[in-house]
């Protein structure tokens, strides 16, 4: 009885300790924040001081140069093409990786860990970083951008899908094994039917990210509509830059909506 | 004629759990055997060792005169195709059609390039359909597996095993997920197939009334040891209590109250 009542009413000491812990945590976060803010030269004064010139920039962008849109059609198509080819090639490359990095399909422990490690390593690199490196390697242009998105799509799709694959119902796999089915037959008859909707949904998700990424690949010289943004800003052609931003915004929203509708159909 | 013979069969799992301890067992060709025991007694391990989903760590198993402990990968697939298995949770691919699920039982006889393209020979499709007919659900062939009731899904499981044209049928708690009337129907199907085709059948059950009603021979496992082997007609309540290591309760019977508690 006495134990039960004491557990219901925490003692004063426990309450005070809890408060002290809270204060320490807040103090730590504040310290880390101040350290970081000093590192980036954060100053409230500068924000207020620079505010007018920021508004000036926005003002210079209005109205956007509508006529510039005609010149954006080509780069826009290139942006799409970059995202589409990158997504498709990346998805195809992801398939073997998905199967190798799922412990219920690949029972070879060393191969499993190597695949998983490769996948995680490939995933730590941002598509812009891939693009910057590839531009140095294969030269300026959309081809470098496409390769960047290929690596990125492969890594992220493999990561997401292989994790879902590890969570499928293993019963059918066992049944296929008990029938004397081989590995490929297990994949075709027990794995694929279960994972396909998820895989398709993640592929659309990766395509959404790729569309977004392909609009800025041009900033590192990897083709697409981002090149126009870069040039317009460098040449102070703000109405043109505004038109690029507006076009990008509309395209990204449209693709996101379309992809969302498709994904809801899948699940 | 003996078809399955276990000698000193032991299974120790990697974690150190001893699931089977020195089991000696003979099963005759065409017999209908029921394995009883509490959950964790090793029933499931015994079945899975027979088709080598679990590898024995000691002793040996002879099936049809051949020791199956050491088979090459290819021989193992060939051997497994002769042993049908029926599972507690049916283990169907829910999103696939009933027919496609049953066709999985025909994989072994068809070249892999054909199975991967889904191009099964006409005879195999006909065979799969006739297996569905035998369990009374041929008209469901085109339905998606998850549209079927539990009892129907288990019949798909039976049809898939039958499609293998097996010498041995292993059923691991085939009625544990079903209601009492459906349980009886499924047990009757298994019994009928055993009688018509003479396929040696081993069924794991934990309901003693079902075991007595359908079994020909009963095997009792307790903590991985074989503690009973005898005819179903002769087993007494005391012997069941010996196998279970405790007194028999209503939950051990499917009949009256047992099913309702599950």
C-alpha cells in the first residue's frame, strides 16, 4: 500500500531534479545555437539593414518578363527529360540493389551488408553534389544532371523499397521455397506481387524529388531551366529571373499534384 | 512400407533453443498421422525438418529410402517438390489470383524461363484447375486470393500442395486460424485426399478432439521429445495429459467451448 501511494506522488526532490534537467537541456540548445549563429555571422542588424535592398530586388522582378517564357520552353523540356531519364535509369539500377539489400530475399550475409553499405553511402550524397562532381567529370550540360539524378534515384529508391521489402509477409516466400521454387521464382511469385505497389509509389515520389532537383541543377551547370535562372541573376535581368521562378513553381506544383493523385490510386 | 524414418533427429536453433531432442520415428506410406503437443513442443520444427525448411543438427531422416540430410541445392528443390506443405496462415500471395497461387505448386516441372514469363503449359493450368475442383473452389480461380474467406483460402493452400502431385503432405496447424465448422470441413478435405490418393499426410494440431476424430496414428511431442506414439482409437485422456504435461482443459478441444475462446 505505502509503495503504491509513494509512486503516485513523486517526491519534491524528483520534481526539482526534473526542472533542473529541463533548464540544462534548454541551456545546451541555446549554447549550440549561439555558437552556430556566430559561425554564420548572423546579425539581426543586418537583416533589418538589408531588408530594403531585398524588397528592391523583389520590386525589380515585377512584372515578370512574360515574353521570356518562349525562350524557357526548350530548357523546360530539357528539365523534364533530365528528371525522366534520371528516374527511369535510377529505378532500373535500384531493382537489383533492392533485392540484394533485403535480408528476407538475400540470405548471403556479406553480400547483404555490402549492398546495404553501398546504398547508404550513395544516399548520403545530395544530387547537387553529384551534379557538381559529374560536371567536372563529363562536362557541362544535362547529361551530367541526368547521371546525378540516376545515382540519387537509385540510392533513395533502393533504400525506401528495400526497407518495405523487409517488412512484407514472408509466408508466401516460405510456401514457394517449400514447393521447390528457385530464387527467381520466389521473387516473381512471392516478392513482386507484394512489393510492386510500394515500389511504384516510391518511384513516383522519387520522380517528384527529381523534378524539383532538375530545376536547380543548372546552378552548378548541369543543364535545365536552372541555367536560365543562374544567367538571369548574374546579368541582373530580374524580370527574366522572376519568369523562371514562376514557371518552376507552376511546374513543380502541377507535377506534385499529378503524382499525388497517381500514388493514391496505387495504395 | 516405411516412407519417413527419423533416427536420433535433433534440432538446435542458432539461439540455443533445442526444438527436437533425439526423435526416433517411423511413418508408413499412406498413413494419416497427427502430431499433438503444446505450442513450442517442436511440432512445427518436426514438419519443417521433414521438408528441410529447417536443417537437422543431429541424427538423420530417411524419406523413401533416401537420406535427405545432405542434398545438393538442386536435389533439395527436386525433393521439396514431392512434399506439399499447408500452413496455418495459408501463406498465399494475397494480391495474386487463386489460380496463380495454385500454379506455384507446378513450378518444379516447368522451365524457369517459362515460369518467369508466366507461360505455364496448358496441362499445368488444367492440373491446377482440377486441384481447385477437388477442394470445391474451381469457380474462384480468377478471384484475388484476399477476396476469399479463411476456409476458402486454406483450400487454395491445399490445392497448391496438391498441384505438386506430392508423395507426402505436411500440414502445420492447418485449422488454427479457422472457426469450428470450417475446421472440420478442412480436416475432412485432408482426410479424403489421403484416402483417395494414398498420400502420406502429417498434420500438426493442438485440439485433442480433432486429433482423435481424424487421426489414424497419433504422435505426441513434449519439449522436443517424442513422448507418445499410438493409434488414435486407443489414446486415452490420461495419455493426452501426459503429452501436454498438465490436465486437459476446454481450450484443448475445438468442439464445445474451445473455438469460442480463440
